[in-house]
C-alpha cells in the first residue's frame, strides 16, 4: 500500500517560514544576501546603497525598516524552495498578512532557476500593506506558465518590495499547491 502522506511541493518553503515565525531576533542591520534563517534572506540592488533594520519576533515573520539612497531597481525578500516540482499541481499560491505605517506595495514572484539563469513568474495581483493588517491571496495557474510545468534546478519565492525608504511588516506568509 502506498503511503498516504503528501506534504506537497511547497513543504520546504513553509518549513523555512515556520522557523522564521519562531525566531526571536532584536532589531539589527541585515546585509544583502545575509540569511535571517537558513533559506530566507533579503537582496538589495547593489547600485543603490540600501540598509535594512530587521526584527523578528515569535508569532510574526519580519518587521523591516528600509533606507534606500538613490534609484534602486529592486529590494526583495527571498525564500528558497529547493527544486519544487509543480508538474502535478494545478495552482501554486500564497496567503500573506502584512502591515505598514504608510501604504506600500510588494509584488510576489516565483523564480525558477537553472544552469542558464532564471525566469521570473509574477503573480497577477500586487499586494498592498496598510496601517491595519491586511490579507493578500493570489495563485499562479501552473498550466499557463510553461516554465512552471517543467523541472527547475531551484526555485525561490520573492516578495519584491517597493525599492524605496519605508517600513513593512510581514506577519504571516503561507504557500499552498492544489
């Protein structure tokens, strides 16, 4: 009899997010590429000096205050998902609770990589964080994206945050497949 436990292709990413949700990290500077927990990091445009003060407390993921000098092209929160196989899934989705003192946006993206570079697949909706906590739900229909139907050496979920000075709290983030 085959096993009846199927954790789904999103399990590796959700596991990393669960570790982050238990972290107790006081406000500290975070360098571009420095892991907050294994497999979760922020990346900044190297052509625009950027600093981030990041805090994590149990029950929430991160609170971040960014200072961006100049015109940055990107600012992203990355979650490594391994070689996540989506070929037998119909959708890959996210549920995210966020908050910001001043309204700001971020764009969720699934990055698929291999020896010849990477391909970004952006979710259709832009997430908006407000002064009150808000919930963002979105999903990618796998069969509408050829790069998601095939295997990838690695994948990452990236939240592309507005590349400007500001603050953002990501209180919860969950990944799901159907």
